[in-house]
């Protein structure tokens, strides 16, 4: 920067009689950086002019040129932007505002300082300096490299000080006394020097003349020195006195400090003692309650609970550093530990006794419930135990080993108690399910020993095995009886319907009520026990502590419990809901097997019971999952629901298997097939059961499988039928299926309903056409020959010229079918149709009416052929359409 300054002074400002005082490297703010220099200059001629000049490097060569100059008197404001933080930006307000960015903050500050000095020295106006540090304006010597520059500037400024009026007058008088003052400056300067030497000599002589006065002055100085010495002696004595006073004051100050320190220590000691006494002192009443408190009364339990909480607070107090080293504190902590151990043993022993007593008390009430389908109520026991809930929480936090032992003992005692109650409860349910057979034999449900109950139940189950598949035995009966006389088959069918509808519905309704009652008894029992376990064992709130953790897995009578030890206190790894579910699984381990046995019994009594069980179980599972999807009840009922669903699928598979294995008698007519009637019974029963059920989708899938199997089996039996025409078997059974589906309005079987109706209609038409070919057999053959000749290309009016189909042959055939003969043929046809059709479906009149319509259609067809092929012959049938209607009506009425 110094080199640039000298270069600018030499090349630009010296030729213009200007002196460069300060320079700053800048560029315009916000634009592309094109550097230039701002220079502060003064003229060497008087009057002095101060300018700010912008110098820019030429684009054509490596030299600088003067671009713009502003007079300092035109500068209004200097804005340094920030007086605290370093900021290279600054603004100069001339005719407009010029915004600049200096290459460094130091250069900016040096330049602004120079402007301030020039303003103070040469200008009569005051330039406003804003956002400029006051320290910068006050200091005249900057630091660093620019110090010499500023110093040089200052000297340059001092060289050009103005003379005041008196100085100007003296110089003028002096110059007037010397003629050559202006023409010969050196001679004038030499003269002034000689005069100055003369004045100096005169001054020295004047001083030497005043020696006497100097001596007097020296005496005075000696006297003054003596006075000073005396004063110093006095000051020394005073200083010694003050020093002794200072020593005494120091001793007093040190004594006061020691007293203050002692008082402070005493206050702190008192605070520590009060802290220990307030937080580690257990009241005598609490100690007595922990040692001798009554754990049977409510007042005693409350006192023990308060004492246990107070003991826990004393043991968990956060001691300050060093307290654990005190002997008294150690003794008190040991005393607390002994009290905790003693009370924990006493509490655990008492609760174990309560658990045992509960088992005995509940066992005495089993006889009251053995004849009724109800489970004993454990609410009084839960209510009594919940008084100890806070003590259990205290035990869990202070002695997890005893807490865990109580948990094991509770599960052991209660699992045996619940196992007896639940097994007796299910035995009563089984007896009630099988208490009345179809023969009306009733079984007693009086209280008895468990072994006797089991033996009797097993015998009942064996006898009930003979009753299973009642529907299939009825089916075989109906198939075997279909060849007997209509009256006998009708009576047997009535008996079958009575047993299937009345006895089966009664038994199934009774089973449904018993099964619902079983689930309704189990559900509140499990929920009440789960709620009690959650409250009593304090498994609702999840505790988390920090510290080193080691994992263990402990087997608790077959129930795996995962836990960890954190700072010596075990905490469950799995969630507390899992802990509750594990305890419930241990306590109610017999529920799922007993439910499965009851389901197997119900399925053995009647396979259709699986429908009731599926609906009831689904509803209870849905209810349990809405409460808590991960609960024991929800999980157990869900597992049992899987078994029920398998039994339901097995029931469907067995029905489909029976359809495949069905066989018909070759000597009797078929009628309504047994599996078609079974499907009707199944569908009606299922619709009544699944009316508002949650698992409707399972039934819809079963419907689809069954109806397809029914369709296939009906066609199979129709193809194998020898006594009954295939069309009759198809027509009657598909009509029955269509009527069933229309009555029940099963939405998922709409397509099958339409298919059944189509098959019924097709086979009805086929049977009618086939049967009508026989009453007018020769006439049918004659006109079939006529239609064959026309089909071969012979014109209709030329058919009468054929030898086999001339008018004489037509008259001969028509004469063979007079009205009397037609009526006789229709009567025989009616009898044959009556033999083919069964009475259950009651389709005789429908078929007869269709035959009447078909016969009339054929009659009109024959008349049309006669009119077209034998025009003008006058040949007509020997009976009219009205005769046909009369014949059909009289035949139907006569039968």
C-alpha cells in the first residue's frame, strides 16, 4: 500500500501541487468488484483546498488516472455502518450517497480518521460522523503499518499552520527594517541569527548579575530541607504507632473470622443433624405397627400400610456425601433393613395363610353349585385381599423375592381351586346336555363324587354316540321306504319330520342355552380374576429404572417368566400385560381343555351343534378382543374358536361325503332325495342361528360348497335312476331346491337359485315333451315324416302327392284317434305321470297343466301342417281344442 501511495503521489498529485494524506482501496457495494482508490489530498498553495479524489487503474495500461474529485466542504455525512462490529462498508454523502466497501476495516478506519482531522483543522463546518466509534475520533495515532503514514500526514498538516494577525504584523515590521529582506533571503536570515545571539548573551549577563539573589534562595532551600527532615521524623513515629494499631486490628479481624467460621460450621452441622433426624427417624407407632400390627382388621392393615410407606421413605432417602460414613446412620439403616425383613416375612406368611384359607372356604361352597350350572363367586375373597394391595406394592418394591414367592403360591392355590370348580362346572354342563335322550330317558344331576360324575358322563357320552347322525339314519329310512306304498312312505316321512324337527330343535335349543350359559359364566370369572390380579399384584403401572441389568429366565410351575435384575431389584423384561396373561394361563390352565371336551361332546351329540357353537364362540371372541386383544380370555377363546371352526368344516365335509355315498333303490321311485331335504334343514337351521352373527362369511362359503355338491349328486342320482325318469328326478329335486332358496332368501346363493329354477324348467319341458309323444304316437310319426320331406326340399303343397303321405294315409291315421281314444290315452298318461311323481313336492297338477298346454300346441301345429300341406282337402282332427280341455279337466277331477 505504501508503494501505491508513493506512486500516486508522484504520478498524479505532485504535478497538480497536491499532497496525498490518506488512501483506501475500495469497490462499489453490491456490484461486480472493480477496485479503485479514494484519496484524501490538500493543496500546497494557499488558500489550502481539501479534496477526496477517486483514482482508477487504466484499462489500457499499468498506470493510474484521476477519475473523480469532490471538495471536502461538499461532504455532508460519513456513515461507518457499525460502531461496534468490524464492517468494511461505509457511505459518503456528497451530492448523492456513494456506497463503498473497503478492502479491510483498518484502511476504512484510517481513512475516516483522516477525514475527521481535516474537517477539524481546515473546515468551518461540521461533518456528521454516524456509526463511528468515539474512540476512533478521539485517537490521533492508529496502530500498525499506517502509523507512519498518519504521522507523516500530521507533520504535513503542521507545516501549513496559519499565522495570526500579530505575528503577521511583527514580520512585516521586521521586513520593513531590512531593505533586502525580500531580495536576499539568506542575508536576511543571517542578520536575524546575529540578532538572536546578541539577545542570548544579554540574557546570560542578566542571570549572572542576580547571583546575590541566588544565594538567598539557596539558604531558603536549606531551611526548607531541615523542616522536611523534622516532618519526616514525626511521620515515622506516627507510622510506628499506626503499625501497632494495624497489628492489633489484624488480630481482632482474624479472631472474628474464626468466630464466624465456627458459627457457620455449627449451623451446617445443625442442618445436617436436622436432615438426618427428619428423614431417618421412624416413629415408635410405625415401628410397633411393623412388628406387631394386626393384619386381619382394616384399621390394622391401614396402620401397617402407613408404617411400611414411612419405612420405605426412610430407606430411600437420598443421603448427602459423607452421611454413609457415620456410625449412627449405618446403625439406623441396619435397623430399617431388619424391620423390612421382619415385616416382609410376617406379611408373606399371613397372605399365604389367607390363600390357603380361601381354598378351604371355596371348597365348602362347591356342593351348593354342583347341581346348578353356575360358578362360585370369588368377589368376597377379592374384596378382602384388595385391602393388602398397597402392602403388595410395597413388598414388590422392597423385597421382590418374597413378592415373587407370594405370586407363585397364589397361582398354585388358586389353580387347584379353579380346576376343581371348573371341572365340576363342566361336568354339570355335560350332564345337562345329555340328561334327556330321544327315548325320554332322563339322568339325575344330583351332587356326587368327581369320579362317579366322570363315569356317568362317559357312559352318557357313549350312549349319546348312538344318537348322533340322527339325520343320516332318517335319510336312510326315507331312501329305503321310498319303494313302499305311498301311504306307508308318507307315514314314515311324517315320523321322520317329527323327530328331526321337534326333538332335534328342542335338543339343539337346550344345547345352545347350556353352551351360552357356560361361556357367560366363564367370561366374568376370567375378567374378574384378571382385574383382581392387575390391582392386587400392582401390574398396571410400568416401572423403569436405570442401572446394570442381567437377564434371567425362571420357570414358575410350568409358566416361563422372564425378568431382569436392575440394581439388585428384579424387573420384568416383558410387559406387565404379558405377566398378567402368564398368571392367568397358570391359574385357568384347565379352561381350554374342558371347553374342547365340551365342544367334542356337543359335536358328538349332534354335528349341527357346531353351528350354534361357532356363532356363540365368535361373538364372545369378538367381545373379548374389543376389551383387550392380548388378554388371556381373548387368546383362550380364540384358540377354542379354531377348534369349533374345524368341527364346523368337518360337519360340512361329512354332509358332502354322505351325498357322494348315497344310493337309491332300483325298485322304488326316487322322489325328493334325502340330501336335498338335509340341505333344506341345514339351511333353515343355519339362517336362524347366523341371523346377526359376526362370522357370516364362514357360512356363505359352506353354502357354496354344499349347494354345488347337491347339484352334482342330484344329477348323479338322476343318471343312475331306473324306476323314475331322469327328467322327473331332476325336475322335482331342483324345484325343491329353488323353493328352499326362494323361501330362505340367501343372498350368496342367488346365482344357484336362478340355476336351480332353470334346470327345473328345462327338465319339466323335456319330461312333458317326452311323455306327450306316446298318446298320439302314430300321428306324431306321420307328421314327423311330413316335416322330414319338407326339410328335404319338397314343397308343402306337393307332400300330399307322396305315396306314404297322401290324403288317404292321413285320413287313416286320424281315424285311429277319435275323441274317445284320445281321452283314454290322456287318462293313461295321467296315471303314468302320477306314478312317476312324488306327493311331497306336489307337482302333478303343474306337470298336467304343462302337458295340456303342450298337447294343445301340438294340436295347433298338426292343424297348421294339414292346412299347408293338404290345402282344400277338408281333412280335420276328430276332436277339437275344447275337447282337449274338457278331457284334461275331467281326468284331473276324476283322480
